[in-house]
């Protein structure tokens, strides 16, 4: 699959689909033909052909998500989706934005900026993984209720991921949306790792208040391309694109779009042009879906393969490294295309860390191995070791694996994909093992 | 130095248009040569070959190179210029970063680009700011425009509790496609929307003219792919620009932010803020250097391009006006036409009770050119103006494989031609012939129904 259909360098092992995504040659060919048509006659294409292609791609996405087309539009990326929601809402004294510590950096910064420039304040819920789904939902409810109990405060919006960036784990986002409804809080789902990654057929039923997801990450479209979903009941809240462009209707002019009449496409009209960009990634969506269907066998087939590879592959790597996969007891965190595995490096620590809790759960049979031969490493060198290993992966092994010093250990994230197989992960485990041994402070290092 | 072969030959050898297409509307979406496309695609191929390696480790230095090249063109320090997708984003970035208080007024001209006007309208809906739109009717003399602006500002300042916080102008307007005395307007009050700026007019004095904010599309006149624009902020205002839109990794919360007021050479506050504004395809930004190389090596440099295009717009506009027996839109001092656009009137007379621009022009034409096509026609009803515009533009697209923007403006239909290095006089003469024919075919004209 990798050799026949994708665009990676022949020697490169692409283990990090999660950062920038990837798309097959078929989609690139299609995208370039759209761009060629654009340069051939730019006015004719942009003004008269692109709009209908855009509608087709919106229709295709709406079909995938099983939501009405009028509720879904394209934006460049999930960060723009998040900014669009947070900056369109009106913020009054007492309004609180709640989010998790796993929020993507740029989204947290958006919240911080909003709180600097409006009366809104924010509350960040620190979450340490692994954590059980129920515990996370309870934690959120408790914090939300705690805020609501304070004089003059109300939680206006809560923001969650579907699958976090780091650690790469699935959140119980559906249950969190339900909890938001129970607490009277608007739910903003940053599903950057959503469409094409986890099953979103129930999006309409789960019914978040706002949802955005990157197509360029897991749906095989070019960059930048994301979808922005707003159920009809909230359309009146979204007044402008960012940046504001031709679709904006001043408040005197516009009609309030409360009816879900089939010929009202308020969101579509607003978002069909948000300043001059290259729309070809949006217009390539249908082609990407065709590839996933015709060549890969469809969304379910892709999801099954990737989840399986992530879960089996994670376990296999943990076995080879003699460490563990990050997961909770109910094995929910790993219900995604990421595998989170620990590097065989023991760091000194006085506090009970994630590592210790995870390790306590390992069976006796798997104890021992590389790490017990090592000295305890100083935790303040964790980030430095991360950098050393990642640089060597890039420079000496022609791959890239994101990792972080998290909760007392180094955890790395593998992105399962249809262009990977177990041999790739086994190879990676071998490389990582070697690099760990080479580190200063490890058994064979200086 | 060999004079580059501008015109048809340039078009066939270097650009990407369909062979039968006559590209008379560079001003809307721009165009870029095959050399730049090849370079862009190689960047994209490198990205897909190893996305992390390219995006994290190679793109940043290429971005710096392109910023350096642009800074050289504008003769401003590199720290003052960054890339954004388009001028609309630049305008949004300024207006949404500023703090708006009761009494703050935004002043702008009626020629403001629609999306920019809508941004102002939205800002006024959600903040205490209000706006004043100066209706400018073209043609107008530079002095008159500057005076009108000054008067407006003074009148606002005279009102209790009001003051003009910011004024927004184009360098060259979208429609009509005329050059504004933006330098004089900056002197009068400082803020700028230069969507048709870079690569179109000479901006090497940008640093001296010293607007407070300036943004310009590179994809329009600088031969880069879409989307690509520059955003210029002199160092003294860096502290006002807190975030990109959308907010991304470069944002530093107030507690963290070091005072970004020092202009020390290793402080690149704006660069750090704008180097990543959410995941986009950066290849257009990274093509800037290549585009400049093409303009230098193949076209003979910025001055050569500008001279050709201005000359072509001016001579070509006159030639088309001659063939159509109408006029070019210009003011008495011929400053409006100091750009790459020619704005010419269609030979259609519309009924009007008021003295319109058209009649103003007619009076200035010499007796020798009176008569001709339009005097044979009945006076057309002005309410049908927009409909005629649509009819003609559709036919241009469907039957003549070209596209010319036009509008019913001030009692007549004016069209806008974008001069470029890939056009020559034969193209404009051909277009004049087509337009003449289409005017005659219109219902209500001499030969039409």
C-alpha cells in the first residue's frame, strides 16, 4: 500500500501520521488537476466551477457524518474551527471556559487570549493519564458544578478532544458531551483527530454544540482541510468567518436562520468564501473518500485495520522493549489509531507516577528486562533524552516518532495507518531499544 | 540587457493559461509562471516525502529566506514583515488586535474591498467602535481626496468624545481600478490596505512613508501561488499585535511576554508570532524568493515590469477608448492611472437626470471624438445596467474565452483591464473589438432588439 499508493520517500518509515497526515498519489494527482484548471482560467474555475465542487465535497462529508449538509462547512484546520466558535460567542462577566490539560496548545492559547480580551475566565482541569472514562467524566462534572456554585459564575463552554494529541489517547467525548448537556454547558469538540480516525456516524445523535475535525490528518486530503460542524439551532451564534469575508451579513440585513428549511444554507453561504485561499484541498475530499472506499475497502475496514495495528502493534512493541502500553483498565484509551508505549528508561522519582501505577499492573512475568539493568536516570534530563533520541531517529534512521517526558517516563506515540504493518513497528522497537542503550546514563552508554 | 519579450511570447513560454484564453483580469486572482509552479510542487513533494522533516526543520529557514527577500523589496527591516494568507487576513489581524473604546471611530473609503468593509462592520457590531464611510466618486483629484479625508477626520474629532482611531485605504482600488494617493493619505493619517500593492506599484519607499500597518497580496501581482500575502508592522506597533488569527503556538500570554518594544536585532517578535498560524500549506510563502528570481531574471526586474505594465495600461487604455470611442477613467492630473489597471467606459449611454461622471467626461472629450457608436443608440435605462453587465460578462466567458470585470458605476458601464507582462496591444485591440460587438448585440442598442 505504501509503495503503490503513497508519496513517502522510499527509505522513510512514516510512523507519525498524527501530526500532518498524508494523502495518496491519486489524491495528489486529482488536486493538481484542479490547480491546473485554476491556472488555466482562474476566473472561470474559481467563480463558476469551484462552488459546485465544494457542494459535492460537503455532501460527501455530510454523508460520512450522517448530518444534514447545511450543518457542515470547510475551514482550513481545526484551530480555525475552534477560533471561529470562541470568537463568535459573546462573553459576559462570570462566563467560564473549561478545558482539559490535554487541550492542543494553540487551542489553549486561543482561550487564554479570549480571557485577556473579554470578561471570560477559564478553568483548566489537570488530567493525568491513564484515567478511567467514568473518572474523567465525573471529574469534569464535579468541576463544572463547583464553578456553577460560585456566585455569579457559569460554565459557558467546555472544550474537549475526541482523541488527544499527547498522550495519543481516546477521550470519552460522547459521555462528556452528555455531561455538558446535563450541566447546561455548550460543548466544543476539537476533533482534530476525528474524521477518518474514529467512528463519527453518531455525530448527529451525540449532538455536540460545535465540532471541528481535520480532514488532512486522517481522511487522506491535502493540507489544509478541516470540517466545521454546527447544528442548526446554533447557526445564529456564528456571525462571521475568521477572517470576515463576503458572506458576512450585517445585523440589519440578515434574517435570523431559525428554520431548518431545506433551501436555507446560512452556514454554507457564510463559509463558501473566507478570503482567497487555495480551495483545492477542500475540493479533493470526495476523491479522498473514493480512494478510501475503492482502494482501502471503506471506512470500517480502515478503522478496523488501524485500531488493530495500533493495539496489537503497541503490545508487540511493549513486549520487545519490555515496557508497557498506556491504557486504562477498561482499555478505552487505546480505542484509536494511536499506540502509546513507554521507553525502557527508568527515571528517579519520589512520587507515585503514571509509570509506577502502570508498572504495578504488569504481571510478574514481564518484570525485569533492560531497564532494571540501568541506573535510575535524573528526570530533569528527560526532555534532553527525548531530543537526542528524536534527532537520531530523523538523522540516522529516516523516521520520526513524537515522544515526551510525561509523568516520570518517556512515552512515544505511534500512528497506525493502512500503509504500515507489524514489521515496521517491530523495526522501530529495535531502533528505539538501541537508541536507549546508547544514551548516556544507560547500561551501555557513557 | 536584452529586453524581455513581453506579450504573447511571454504568455506562451512562461505562463499556465489555456492557449485560447486571453487573461485580461490579473487583478482578481493573480497568476504565476510555470517556473514557480514547478518549484512549488517540488516543495510539496518534499513535504509529502518526509512531512515532519520538511515542516519542522526545512520550512522555517526557507520562510526566513522569503521574508528576507520581501524585506529587501520593500526596503524595510525583516522583523517588520511576515506572511499571512491574504490581505483580508492582514486587515482582520489589525482591526481585531486593536482595543476599541467608546468614541473610537474607523474611517474608510467607499472603494474599500467588500470583505474589509464587512470586517469593519462586524468590529463595530461587537465593540464600542463606530465607523464612517467616505463616499468617493471617481474620477477625483488627489488633493481633493486627501482634503475630503482631512475634513472628515476633523469633523469627527470636533464631535464630543469622538476621535478617529484608524483609517483604512487601498493603494490601488479593486473597482474602479485606480491608484490612490495613499502616501499623502498616510501622511494625513496612518493605516493601509495595499491588496494591489506589492509587485504592482513601487513600494520601495514603504519604510519612509511609514504607514502604521500595511498588507499586500503577493499572489496578485508578485507571481506567487495562492494564498500568499505580506503583513507589515513597524516595530513601534508590535506590542499592539498580540495574536495571529487564528491564535496559534506563537501567542504568548501577558504574563510570559517580554516587552516586545525593543528593536534589538535579535528580537523577532512578529516573526515568532506569525511563523506558525495553524496548519496550512506554506509552499506559496516559500515560493516568494523563486517568484522574485523569475521577475528579475526573466522579466528584467521590478522596474522593467512596472514600466511595461504602467505603459501598457495607459497606452492600452487609450487605444481601447479610441476603438470604442469612449474614455479612460482618469483625473486631471492623470494620477489615478498610475498603475497596472486601465478603466475604460463601454459605449452605452444611459439615461440620467443628474450630472454623472459620464457627462463630466464627455465634456472633456475633444469635439473630434464625439459621435460614434453611442450617439446612434437610444438612451438605455440605468436600472438595466447591472443586467447588461452580466450579459456581457457571461458572453465574454462563454463565447470569447476571456473575463473582464465591469460594473455599472456612476451612470455608465466601466470595465477594468489588468496589464501584465504576458499581454500585448493585440490582446487589447481584440478585446475592444469583442466589447464593441457585444454592446451592439445588447437589447436596446442600435442593432439589438
